[in-house]
C-alpha cells in the first residue's frame, strides 16, 4: 500500500499498514526533535529547564521507538494511536511495554534461539533463494525488542525528576521536575516547581515531596488548584513558581480532532495545497507564581501558605514555513492570539518523508 493512500477513519485509532507505521514513527521522532531545538532556541524554557525538558522527551522517543520495534512484523496486534486529541500513542501502549518487559525472561525462553534463527535465515536466503517469512521476521524483531529495550527508560504514566539546588532564582532555592501522560488527553505534560524548604536537608523530606507530586499532580487540572494542593500537603515546602508544559497535539494527516489547526492541515492536504507529510505542533505553557504568603490554622499549628497570582497562559505553534503561511490564511484570528509569532521548524519532506513516497 502506497503511503499516498493513507486512510484513517474518524472512529479508528489503528493505522492500516506497516508503511503507515513507518511514516508515523518518522514523523513523531522528527517533530519532537524539532520541538526540543525550538524550545531552546526561542528561550521558552530556561537553560536548566531545557536540559530536563530534553530528558523527558528522550524518554518519550525511546518508548515510541520500542513500540516501533515491537509491532514491526506483528500481523496480529497493532499499535493504537490517539487520533482525537494528541496524535501520539495511546497511553495504554506505554503500559503494554512495561508489562512485556516484566515478563522478558519468560518471553525470551519461548523464542527460537538467535543462532538457530540466523542459520534458518541464511538457508532461506542463500540456498532456497526465497524471502524471509513474516513470522520469522517477527521472531527476529521480538528478540531485538526483548533483548535491547530497557524498562527503566520507558516513559511511565508518571515520571519523577530529582530535586536540584539552584542559584539563579531570586526567591527559590530548589527546583523539582516531573512529567505525566494524561489519560484523558493522551498527551505528555512536563512540570517544574521552584520552591524553598523550611528545614536542614531537603533530601530528608524528598520522599514526602515525591509522594505528594505523584498523588495530586499527575493529571491535567487547574494549575492554581494544583499549586494550592501541593502547598497545603507539604508544610515544610514553600512553592514559589509552578510551570506546566502541555506537549501537543501533534497536528498531521493522521489526526482527527476538532482543533482548527488540524482541520486546516487536513483540508489543505486534501486539496493538495500542502504535502502529505505536513505537520504542526501545539505547545501550551502555563505558570503560576506566589505573590505573597499568609498563615492559616490554630495558634499551635499554623501553616504558612502562598497567595497565588493569576495563571499566566501562553500558547505556541511550531510548523514549517509553508504551513505557517497556510495557517495565517485560514486561521488568522487564532494565529494572532499566540504568545509570539509562529515558530518555524524544518519540514519533514526535506529529510525523511521523501523516502516513503
């Protein structure tokens, strides 16, 4: 099936062929790498935030590459892609990776030994002059998958970053980051919290901080509500700034959502105004800062809490030059409401997609 014959029904989250999976994985990998470069170049994040941002994105890309290997020659199962609100793999796919790797030894014990498989491949190719069967290719890819994929690098539903001591923040001494894959949106979020600690060693309180973040800050919610809840549940922590980055949706030919950007791209692809591999990346950055403090509670158990300012919301669009021009023509009002002019990134066609046409 030609990549130019891609059909993705509105109610389908399973791509129709291996060619589509190859194309899809190339697009996601390319788009995220462009995103990392743009976030640093456009100073959307500070230097230390960029380093952490890249680490979380690397975990995502590693996981998606593991999915590619897993499903490469599997005719029975198909990777599920969320077409409605993210353009990224369904969050269950990450759970499946974990489940698989928990049973790594059991699966490897059932597979044909590597040396035996090599001999069969050589015999088929050299003596019989026949192509390798899909079932044998699937066995080979399964061996690669179970022997090369490391469970600790798989993006989990919640990923906890370390607490770092910082010097360049006027009113905060520490920074902690975390990331989560929101189930309702099927999108990853990356969070940063700058804070002070009322104690001697912050590592003595580390487990408490991690537990509260995992419990109350592992999903998309009102940012000021998240900030207030974290503040109340951690008496020794004084949060000063919380920043949350929403990665997505990735607007492309596979998406079937209600976003204006997606509609514009699909319409223009249908009219052959832009190429099939056209894409755009939405990025939302929300942050809330403490503007003052107050004490609450009885005389013997008062707790210092933060008064939070209004949530500062910024939206960005990243896209190749041709797509930016098209979006200005079709969605001018939305484009004029961005935090800054659309951020230009490289076109997929120039480096990858032409191989699959």
